C-alpha cells in the first residue's frame, strides 16, 4: 500500500537550453505535477502516518504502565524500568519516522513548486487539486484532532479515571495525556498538508496568464 517507487524528478535546469517543443514541455509539467500531488496526498502516506501514531500510542501506554509501577513501589520498580525501556523503544522510532515522513512531504512540495516555475504558463488541469484525496486526508484528520483535544482536556483536569472513579491515577493521567497529544498531533499532521495543498493549487490555477512582450496573451 505504501509506494516505494521513486518520486518524479525535479525539472531540468534552464542551462540546458530551451525545449524545442513547448507543447511537450507543458504536457510533461502537467503530468509530473499531477503525479506529485497524488503522491503527496496518497493513501499510503496517510496510512504510514496513522501507523506511526499507533506506535506512539502503544509507547505512551508503556509510559503509563511504568508510572503506575513506580507508584506501587517494591517489586513494581523493576517492572517500571522495563516498561520505560519499552516506551523508549517505541517512542524514539516513532519520532524518527515522523521526521522522515515530514522530510518526504517537504521534498514533494519543493518539486511541485519547482515544476510550477518551470514554464510561465499557468496550470489549468483540475487534477492538480487532488480534491478527492484532500477530503480523504481532511475528514479523519479533523476527527483525530477533536478526539485528541477532548482527551488532552480530560487528562489535564484529572478527569480520566476509570471504573466510576472521579479522579485518575498518575499513570492513567500520563497515558491519557500522551494519547490525547498523539492523536492531536497525528490529526494536525494530516490536516495541514491537505489544507495547504488545496490553497496552493487554487492560487496556482488562478494565477493570471503572463503577457509576452511580443504582443498578445499566450495561451
């Protein structure tokens, strides 16, 4: 599901001289930009983000277990140390994965912008907007943000108790807070690229057609 195919390349440098076929260059630009927009908002990238978030959630569960073990004292201290080690094994790779995920997205955005500047004519292909993919990213991301805010608020007020208790233990609070922050961060990481791509593509397609000095508007 997660594509390992290389990204479309950056546009050739202007030092290579003018393209003998301007129409072919426009077609190539449109094809590459549509492909990049689809890769940037692909289902594979979204699933990769969710899997990373799920890994972090399990890591925060280990943190909560460790805190509860330390609260119990005695033999629980050894279990707490093990749980903390497990939390580190889970949370550190999750953070590294998010870094790679963000880096991939930045490369895609930079290549999209480079291809947009490659030819002065505006982009008119509606596929560049990737509206269906944007909605696919937007709706679950908004839901994750809302759930994350709710959980974070409950954890901050100490209302995360279970089994009818009004207050939560320190371990439960640590897990609830970590869970809420993770869901909120995962939602934001999915929300921002979707909204930003829609705004960028609409601005790009509304860009006025440049007027050449030779007279007339080139279309």
